[in-house]
């Protein structure tokens, strides 16, 4: 057996994580080794001894992970792993068992406080000018108020695009295989529930991209969060789950469903939106509008996942869902507490 194959067969990716001092969360993710981030986006697949980083699109095996973690060339990475596993390679390198974590090579990616598109800058400056006519308001406070207005404007644009996307696709009907998945043993949803939650499918990604580009300005599509590095995020995650807030679509999540297959091998089951706009955090409740009509002391179920929520509602229960335990929306809880407090 050649050294590369032997390394891959003898070294499990979980053991490598232990060597590197990296720990999986409950969902099988670690923080990306390629960038600084708050939410772990690098998925580990122990069954195949591989990984995929959803924030950068990089994938690989145990050798790639070791190589990229320490920023090594391939030959050095193979040699160091082989030495540690007592595997003969036929070549030597300056092997060390005590490599420090490569924090110095990880560039911090921190979004500027006021990230603005060209189309927003004039509005931002104009709003600041109006606000600072009141001499009691400091410039930094004026900037915060103006940026808040920009964020509200972005939310309106997002809702407009999401609802247009829903109408464009629902008139074509839900993809047959996705529909069977929704109403079959996998989910057991009724037509009424599918309609109530506005579930829909992206039947043809190319047609959707053309529709979006024909219907909206470039800056609007950046704000929509539907694209990342020009890649349409729902190309393979074609079962779309809208988050309806105040009777309008405020967010979208996609469930992997590609060419009739709903069990991804190198992708996560679910994908959210690109949050460049700072208004599309995945940390939000699904079916939040149920709280508007909830009577005092009524039971409320909180489910992990949108589909458990839809089934609970279909069964006659009050329920809201969380898109995974790492996305529990603490800020939305505080917002609802303030809203309920005012109403009381």
C-alpha cells in the first residue's frame, strides 16, 4: 500500500481533530480553519473520513485538513503524518511533533460596522445630514440611526424578492419528487399544511437565476442573500422553507434535494442565506406569527427543525421551530419579551 493510502486508512479524521485540539459541536461541525467565524461552518464526515467547509467551499480528507491547518505543502504534510504513524515514505522533511496552532496565518474577517453598497451611500449620508440638524445628536449616534434605516430598507427589499421568488415557482407547481417527499412517510404533510407554510421548490435553478437577474437590480440581489460569490445558494438545496413574519416572507432556508436525491454526501442537509446585509441571521424562530394569537398560559412547543414544527401545527398544537440548536435566537426571544411587555 502506498503511503498516502495507508495514512488515509489508518488515520481517522476524528483522531486527527484530537491531535489538532479541535472539537466537534453537537451537529458535527468545527470552526473553519480557513477564516475567523462565530458560527462553526466546517462539517466533519467520520464515515468517509472527509470534511467540507461551507463558508469557503473547501473540501478534503485527513491529509488536506492537516496540510491546510498548518499551511504546508503536500509533500511535507504527507511526510509529517507518515512519521507520526510510523509509515515509510521514502523521503524526509523537517518533521516536528509540536506545531503550534496557526493563528498567525488566519486573517481576521470582520465586517465593517457600516457596510454599504454604492446605491446606499448617498441615502446614508443624506439621512445623517438631516439627523444632525438637531445639534444635540452626536455624529456617531446619527450614523447608527441612519444605518438602522438602511437595514430596514434592506428587509423590505429582501421580502419583495423572496415573495416574488415564491410566486414565480409556485405557479409552476412543486417538483413531483419533492412533493412526494413532503406528503409521504418522510414528512406526512397535507396539501393544506404545504400551502399554509408556503413550501415550494426550485425546479430549474437556471430559470430562477435568469428571473432574478431580469427582475431586480444587482445591489438588490446582493442584499437578498440568495447568492454567494455569484453562486445561487439554492442550486442543489431546492426544497425551500420560507420563514413568515408578520404575514410576509422574511427569510428562506433550503433543504438539499437534487436530481431526486435528498440524502447529500458532501453537502449539509440545509443551507441558509448569505448574511452580508446583517439582516438575514439564521438565528430566528420558524412560525413566529403563532405568538400573535396565543392566549395566556396556552401550551407552546419549541421544536428543533421546521418540519417537526409543521407536523405539530398540522396536529393542532401551537409550535415554533428552531433551525438547529446552534441557531437558538436569543435576540428574538428578548424582542418578543419586550413586545409582550408593552402589550401588557
